C-alpha cells in the first residue's frame, strides 16, 4: 500500500524499511532477476511483481530493519 501511495503522489527515490525479511529478500531477488529460491502463492507473486515494477519506474529501494531496531 505504501508503494502504491508514493507512486500515486509521484514521489521518486524513496527508501522503504520493512521488518519482514522474507518480503525484502523476495523484492531483492525480483529486482536483480536472481533465481527465485522460494515460490510463494500466486497472489503474493503478483504483488511482489507490481511492487518491483513501481520501484523500478520511481527509483524506490527496500531494506530490512528488525522490529527491535
């Protein structure tokens, strides 16, 4: 939702932090076009692909930050 909102507001070069390591890892895999190690359900794959497409067009980046931080 955050990526969609930032895209709708025409923001560029946003860095997103997430406490969900698996999602950040999957985004990195799709962004670098690396081999996908774990296959998620179809709905998740579609969302990840949409996020990666929006990120590429708007120079969004993502990284993991533990919740305890």
